[in-house]
């Protein structure tokens, strides 16, 4: 099963999306967007930038657990990962985004 973007509208109005792996596990979540079009543009940016390894900022969360941000060419964060149990697990998460994002369909639940 292929990965997909799930687009949602929050109860208080903003839109956001997440990228899920084929098994339903979350890979990446977006910021909040004021419009649906802006969120759709965010999805398009993830698809464009996901294959480029240099766009991933490998970090450690405040909790001490590894995580990553995906950045656009202008260095703006376009997606943030969950935290991982190890750097190896984080790196597998990055590889999964690289594979799943470019061809992922969007499940519009907004």
C-alpha cells in the first residue's frame, strides 16, 4: 500500500496535513495553514523537496529523542517528523518520506 497525505481542517479553522506511510504510520506533519489552497501548496512542496537529502534537518527533540524537519529550498520548514527511538529509526523515517511523498495521493478529509 502506498503512502498518502491526509488533509484536514481543525475545529478552530486552520488546515493541516500529515504524510502517512502505507501502513498508516505517521511520517511527517505540517504547520497550520489559514487556507486550504495554502495547505495544498504545502503538500506540493513536500512532494518536490522530499527526494533531496540535503533538505532534511536531522535534530534531537527537547525530550532527547531523534527527529527531523523537511525544509524547502528557501530553508522554511514544510514538515516535522514524530520523535524516534534511535537515530537509525529516524533515518529510516527519512528514507520512507523520500519514497512515499513524491507520488502520494491526497485524502481530503477537510
